[in-house]
C-alpha cells in the first residue's frame, strides 16, 4: 500500500504505508504545534542574521514601543498579553517594518512567535484609507489559513477599518489548493508588483523549503533561530528481550509494577499494534489514550492537551507524535517497537525524537525498549550510533532499574 504525503511546500512524496505506519505530515504537524502551543517557546540560541546588504546597520528592539506602531495596533498587541518581542521578533520586526521595505526569509521552530511577527507587519503596513487589498497571506493548508486569520482579527481588533477576507474552501474567491501550493505561490508572486514586500516564514529546515523560499523571495534578508538540540545524555536506556508481542506487554506490566511512574508515552510502529496495546491496557484497568494518524489534527491536539493536563497517565502513539511534542512531565518513554526504516535499518532520528530531550529541560528520564531477538542487531546499531549504553533488563526482575 502506498500513501501520498504532502510536504509543506506542496510537493508530494510517495511513502509505502506498510501495515498502517503513520508518516509525518509537515503541514499537519505545523498546525498541531499551533494548536498546542498556547504560549511562547523559549530558545537558548542566538538569532542568526544574514543581511542582504551586510553594510547596513542591524537593529533589534526590546520593546514594542520602539517600533512606533499605530496606537490601535499597539493596543491590540498588549490586549493579547504580549509584553515584549520574542527572540525572533526582536530581529525580524525592525527588518520587516523598515523603509524602504525589505524581503525576509525567517525560520524558527514552532511557537517562537513567527505568526505574531508577520501579522504585526501586515497590520502595520495597511492603510485603511486606501480601499483595495494590501496584504496577501498564503498558507499551505485551509486550517493554517484560518488560524492565521484569527491572529489577524485578534491583533487587529482595534484597527476597526481593516478587514480580513478568506480565499479558502467554501468561499467563492480564488481557491489556493494545497496540492499545487508551490506552483500557485509562484504564479501569484509573478502577478504582484515588483516593489511588493515578500516575507516567508517556516518552522522546518528541510532543503525543499529552502529551495522554495529562494525561488519565491528575491534579495532576502535571512533570519534563523536554531532549534534546541535533542540529547540522550540525561536518559537512562534499557532493553528487555521478549519472545513476542504478549511478552512485550508482560514486560511493560512488570515495569509498571516496579517503579513509580508519573506519565509515560509508549511508541508503536503501526496503528494496529497501538490499538492492540491500548485495548490490552484498558482491559487491565489503566487510564490510557491513543493518538494515531487517523485522527484529525484537532482531535490529536485535544488528546495531547488532556495528557498534558494529566487526565491520562499513559499515551500510546505511533510516529505521528514522535517529534515536536514535548510533554515535560513525561518521565518514561517506551519503545514497544523499535523505530525502523524500510529494510530493517534503524531509524536513528526517530529514536532520538522519541526519547531525547532538549538539554535545557534536561530532567532525568527513563527509556525502555521492548525488543524481539531479530531486533537486537538494530538495537546494537542504535547504541553505537549514539555512543550510549542501553542496558539489558531481565523481564522477571526489574530491580536492576536504577
Ligand atoms: P509560531 O508562528 O512561530 O508558531 P506564534 O506567533 O503562533 O509562533 O506564537 C506562539 C505563541 O506565543 C502564541 O500563543 C502567541 O500568541 C504567543 N506569542 C507570540 N509572540 C509573543 C510575544 N511577543 N509575547 C508573548 N507571547 C507571544
């Protein structure tokens, strides 16, 4: 079975969906992150800036007042509860508001204040006395367009003469479908006057995004805020050798019996396994929720929110949740199946995303790998790859857990 997966720039990858493995859809992840990040994500890195004209002075702002915004816009910003610009906004806002207007490509992880930054830039450029459309915002999906529109309406609450229109599914205007997002964007860009200011914001750092950005944004300034690195340093890793699935489940129960667990995330490679495990655990009286790819993004967000609020102690999931979703109070991660790529090669990146934590939130964590004999070589490769030790535990005797 083969599934088409859409990248954020609209291009399509065909991925073999072996036994309902969940694959990561960047646009869906981006929306999911929007829905679950209710506050700013901090970063310990410095913002990197590449100026189109390196000799021009570089401004950054520490307050919104310094930007000399329209009174009603400043009011909107404060009404949203923002006190000062986020790290990326400190650099991006003066660039975006400069005269003459400059183009910008900015990349930083989800939750760092990109949307708020470009919405502010759009609202500050609009002249309500001019009766024609002045800002055009293109989003890769319907839901992201709606989310962004909401921010415009919120921040522009006091800009009473500014109106937002949605050219999306259900509206009769030009529809921008996601399939040809990249082509559409380029066609639209060609139809715009050359003095039009172009801004592109993205959370992902893939090559495809860069190629797209460089095609569509002429002479850009570039701003990047590096992601927090994930590390396995604070994680004690174990494995339990099991004969089959039921055995893995028994080992899991033994772990449960022997240590006090705050909250745990359990990763399965397929939806089928995840479902099976969920049913088993519920039958044994555990409070468990299941997060897998057949759910809508809104449903996923609400499951993650419930889990964050501690309503369930255990979250069982497939790879949909492997990256980007940090639930800081989770102390235990279980790989019910090892992450593997096609051809049984271990998937190192996914392993790191499932188990690793950012150094700054380096609370100690425990990771358990439930493996069958044929997975042992993969596990050893993972151990070598990360140059870390994964200790064997005896399934009947969990006293060795430190
Ligand atoms: P991104 O587009 O990078 O994902 P957002 O602009 O959506 O980030 O911001 C993430 C969260 O932080 C949102 O809830 C937003 O309201 C909030 N936020 C953005 N900028 C600020 C700021 N300067 N101060 C406080 N909160 C902010």
